C-alpha cells in the first residue's frame, strides 16, 4: 500500500502508478509538493554555491600561498605619446602589468646555502688552481701501450722541478671570483659578527631566454634562472640535480595595452611605443627583483648557518648574465644593430671587420663601456624627453644625446659559423647544381660516431631545415672532407684553411679545462681565424658571384609580401659575404680574456639555460593552459620537494633504471668484453669456409705469435721459433665472438668517459705509437672482429702459470698508416690522412691481432671522398669490409677527425691535464700556433707573394713577431694531393649542360673547358 506524503492528505493506493496519477490531479498535493521541491532546490543551490565558494577560496589560497617563496606581483609601465607633454612622470598614463611570478633573491641565497645535499660540494672560498706537469714522459716499451697501461710517472729527483701551470676550470678559480673575494676580505667586519664567522662571496650566475612551451600555439615563457657559481659546473648542468633556481617568469605585454592606449589618447600605440614599453617592462621587473633587502645584503652580507654546520656571512655578487644578443642589448639599454653594436666596447659598425688587427686590439682595451654617472645622466635626460616632453622614441632630437654610444632610454660564435656555412653553400650553388648534389651525397655518407655524438645526416643538408645548434656544430666537425675538391684549386685551398681555423677555434673555445698555455694558443688561434677570414672575404668571395639560395629567396619573398603595396620578386638576388660585419664576429676576440676572467665558456654559455627549458616544457602539459606560469612553478616546487624527501629517506638520489643487456663496468677496468660464449667460432670449419678470402692470409701464424708474446710477456717482434708457436694451444680450437668492446679512459679535464667499439658500426680505434716508430703520436686500425679464447702455453720458456687454461681477449684488426706524402697538422691546417696497408706487399702485415688493453680510445675516420675508391690495397674481401660499406673497394684515403670531441682534440694538441702530459709535451703544444705560409699561394692577392722555394738565407721556422703569430714558409705544392679532378669533371659536365653561367667563369678568370 502506497500513501501520499503530502500533509493533510489521506490518499492511499495499491500501486505506485496510482499514487503518481493522484499527485498530478490533486491540486492540494501539487501545490504542497511544488513548495517542498522549491525549498529543496534552494537548499541544494545554496550547498553548490558554498562548495564553489570553498573551491575558489582554496584556489586563491594556493595561488597566494608562498610555494617555496613564489610571489605574484605587478608593475606599472608608462605609456608615452609623441607631442603630448606632462608636468611630471607621475601624470603619465600607465598600464598595470600583472602575472609576474618571482622569488626574492635573498630567500634563494639562504635556500641554497642551507641545502644539505650539496653542502660538501660547495667551494665558498675562491682559489687559484695550479698543475705541475712531470718533467719527462715515460712511454711504454711496447708499441700500442695505452695511457691506462703505462707505469706511473714520477719526477726525477735530479731534474729541476717543473714550473706550475695555472688551470681554469670553474667560476671559483677564476680571476673575477678571486678579485671579489679579496675585496670582501679587505672591508671592515660586521660589528655583530663573532671572529669565527667566515666571510665568503655568493657568485650569482643568471640565465635568461624566452622559449616556446609547445610545438603548436603561442604559449611561451621567459624565465630567469639563477645558479650558484660555488657549485661545480658538472652538477649545475644536470637538471635532475635541481641546482637551477627559477628566479622569475617575465610576462609579455598584455593584450589590453592597445585598449588602454586608445582610452588614454584616442589612438593606437605605434611600433616604437610598443618596443619602448617592452623594454620598460623588463627594466621594471629587475627593479622589482633588486629590492631593498637584497641591496642591503649586497653591501652588508647575509648571516647564514650552512648545511655543513658552519656559520658564514655571504655577500651576493653577480658574475655573469647569459643571454642571446637581443637580450644583451635590452639589458644594457643599447640600440640593436646600431652604430655601436658591441655591449662591451665602443667599436663602430664599420670597424667590426678590423677584428684581429693591432688597432682593434687597442680599441678593445681603451674604448670599453663603463657605467659612469655621465652615462646615467644621458639616459635619464632622454627618458624625460620621451615621457614628459612628448618627444617620439625614434625622433632625431634624441640622436645627438644617445647615438654617440648607441644608448636607449630605458654566443660562436654559432652565428659566425652559420653565416659562413650559408655563404659556402652559395659558393657551391654558384658552381652548378651537380656540385651541390655531390656535397649532399658526401654528407649523407658521413660515418657516425659515439653515442649520438655524430648522427646520420639527412638527405639534403644544404636545405638546412629544422636545424638545432648541435646540428651546426656537427657540420663544422665533419665538413672539411666534404668540401674537398668541390671548388677550383685556389678557392678549395682557401676554404680548407678557413674551415680548419673555424673548427680549431671552436674546439679551443669549448674546452672545459684551460691552462695558461692553452689560453696563449687560443689567443693565437683567434688571430689566425681573423687573418684567414679576411683573406677568404677579400679573395674567394670577390672572385665569385653568389646569389640567394632557393630557401633564402622564398623567405625574402614572404617578408616582402607582408608589406602593403609590395610586389615581391622571387628571383634570387646577389648576396655578399657579410660575416666580418657582424657583432658576433667581433666578439670572438674577447673569449680568451673572458675565460681567464670568468672561467671556461661552459660556465656562462646559453646551453645550460636551454637545457633547463626542458623542465618547463615537461610541466606545461600538466597544467590547464590557463595561468600556466603559476602552475609550472608549483610543479617545479613539488618535484624539488619530492627529490629532497627521497634523499632524506633513502640517503641517495639514484633512480631505478631499466635492465640493460650489458651491465655497467667498473671505471677502474680499462676495457670490458662480455663473458658470453653464445657465439662460438670453430677455427677449422671457419678457415675452410673462408679460404679464398685474402683477409685470412697467415691468420693462424699471426694469432699464435700474438698469443705466445702475451704468454711470455714479450714483444711480438721477437724471434719466435716453430717450437714457440706450436706451444700455443687453443682449447677445442674455438674462438668466441663478441659484438661490443667498451673502453674506459680519463679525459683531459679529469673526467671518466667510455667509448664503444662495434665492428659493424663504429670499428675504428687508435693506439699509442712508440716514439721511435714515427713522428705521429698514434696508430690507427679498423676492428674486424672481437674474440676471446681459452689459451695455454707449453713451449720454450713456459711456466706453471702459463701452462694452465686462461681466457685471453684479443681483437682482429686491419691496420692503417699515415700518408707521408701529405703534409698535415696544425701548422699545415690539414687533417691527418691515412691509407690502408697494401695487402699485396709481402713485407707488411695489414692484418694482425691486438690486445684490447692497448686500445687508447675510439677514432672517427672520415673517407676522403674527393680521391675516390680503389681495390689496389686488397682484393675483394667479405671479412675485411664493414656491413655498411662497399664490399668490393676501399676508399683511397681516410681523414682523422681530430676535432670529433674535446678529448680527441687535446690528444693531438697536447698538454691535457688528465692525459698526464709532460713538460716537453706541453711546450711542444705551443708549436700549434705556427702556420705555414705557402709562397705562390693562389689564394693570396698580395703581388709580393710569388712562386718559388725558400731563399737560402731564410729560416723556415722563423716567427713573425709583428703580428705575434708564428708562420712557417713552405712553397706551394701543385702535386697530385692538390688536384681538382672532381672540379674539372663537374665543370665539363656543367658546361655541356649549360649549368654554369658564363659570368662565373669570367669572375674566376678562366674560360670554360
């Protein structure tokens, strides 16, 4: 039975349907139920509103809560207008810009100092670091002894002690940090400090750069990162260590700025006004960050109890502000692309091309920019004229006041190589499309190296699509063999000199550890780069008519199409070489001085800040895309907090890692090979199956001789009798093959590194050569296979230990030799050139076996594409070729990529601290500053240089003291090493197909063949 729930109603029904009909027909029940429904709905609405209010309160509380010190602030920027005057700046209409998330500098300094995780790794007292090299280099007695296998070197007590060499590695051993520390120690102590309180500087390193947060859309952030210079750069560079402190997120100009300007003046803001407001916004934000509390701490210091339990008074000091060129101009209140483009000195734009000349050196030291009171007065006066007096930002009235120093009222470096690379591609395009296609083919065939150090280049390198900074760096490292022979002889030699000096300068600039000797070499390398760049611009570039590439012409057409009334012309225009007129080209001369002042370039380059951008991009997808700056700050705070809790609870910051096929090896072991026996090789069957292959000639005698020499601990060049060779026994006549060999070694900057040798992908290795064998310091080989076997020796001279079965690892290699007919090295500006040993010569052994302990490290050998391939060294062999190479022929020559990384570069330069270089090697490295001057060089336009050999009274090693650059004189060699066969063959084909215009040949000074 169902009853009506309405008051004063006694209706009952046997079914639910009857009760529902009653509610719809009974007027009393309808009214009563409607009233009850309204009351309930009002109650529900009230509860919903209360829940929403609580939710909004929680959101507001979260936004206002100090998330590790995060604060949301706003600033006011003035809105000036031309020909609109005001009595004071306070009357000028302003725009309130909010959404500025930042943290206080003093809070960050205390947070860093109190951190216990890095407490033992800080260097709070700047110091000077010295290295004392050994007096003599003790080479091993056997050829191929690795650096790890050499006996420890000791100082001869009778020899004079080696002079200490200053080393620059980090901020805390730089001149700038040392000078600030001396100033702090010389000032009076704080009256409240106990005498046990230490005084120390807090070196602040700032990075700032805008970045897009997604591939699509307009979401971007402009963060400011702060690092502590007292922490090692190797720790600062790892985002997982959370050493970066996010100081502030700079917002962009808000969209309502035009509405506010229209409301104030009845017209829209001009582009000059918007630019002024953007600069003003950045300056106002920095005024917000440099608050009164920080300025007091800058003068008086901050008393902090550190994570190591020591109480110190810290004095904040700004060491560097790393940013790209537009932001440097913005922060220093300069005009971009003005008459004085350099933020360090007052060099004029037309004087940028004089970099490296004596007058330029004088200007850099005498015309430095200085923050003087007169400079501040000029900027304040110009600011008053713009804001109060209504003078337009770009007015001619301001020029006499600001243009004298290019004021404003408010890194290779890579740019140099990018501009040079683009013009080199234009030079190739001027020779015809076939030359450019040949260059792309060579770059496609470029071998890879290391763990993604040199990756496979795509099909069309000349198009330069979607390139990152590391791509241009890889191009520079590998490009010398790719350009060989693509231009006429005189231009080909000039381009080879230019590319060598560029990559040599880049390698020196990127060193993570510098000595005073390396800085001297770097200074001379900068002068050499400037000289060869001037010769290239005055010679090769003037002899060729270069036009825009297709991509450049299309980009220019799109820019011109945006202008009203424009009629863009897509025809490629003539382009001149403009790199010497760039500010970045001028700034190359400051690097050596800056390294001595602030430490190596990896302390201040923008790569550290760009690496930290990954943190922002990782957290952006976790936001709701609205007010994402605050949400990213909260995510970063949570991640840092979780990392701190994990360290405190577990005592380590190690993350669980995926299971690897090869377990990690101990760095104390020089090499590592798997112990697996899954790939056995039965010698009788294998030798029988490959008996026609020329690579296995004398395979067993060579193997037995190698194993006998290792069993008897003697040289392989010893006289072994048949009894010695017959005494070598291989258990079950089986070798066990392996795919990978890993080599551990110490780098020049005292770091541990590892190379992986794979016979299929990265087979090239280098070993130390004995000094008596060849002036070249290294030998090179290609690993054909990696083996191990169970071996015992029972022949003459056997011992009980040699008579037991012992596992021995060995490599089957094919040797290469240095091409003695090719002049190479730093003095010649050429890479070392190698060739395979001739297998048809019965007096040489092109194939042999090598102890893995003698391998120094992996090598990167680049084919000499211009010289083609040959089968003269070895008949077709399936065993001696790589899986990815031509199985029938070898390249005639290979170039050693001695700039493949910094450690390889220091192996050739000499003087590496981690390489245990001797004093003689250190002094020998100074000869890399010398350069050969080829008399009769077709690349020179100097009429005083003529063909010919040395004069009898000339000293070929005489140093030219006028330019402080060493020069060796060598005659121009027009032998087969400098032929331009490819150029002439391509020239004939292009002439037949009319691919090269006649004006190119006219500009070159010769007629088409």
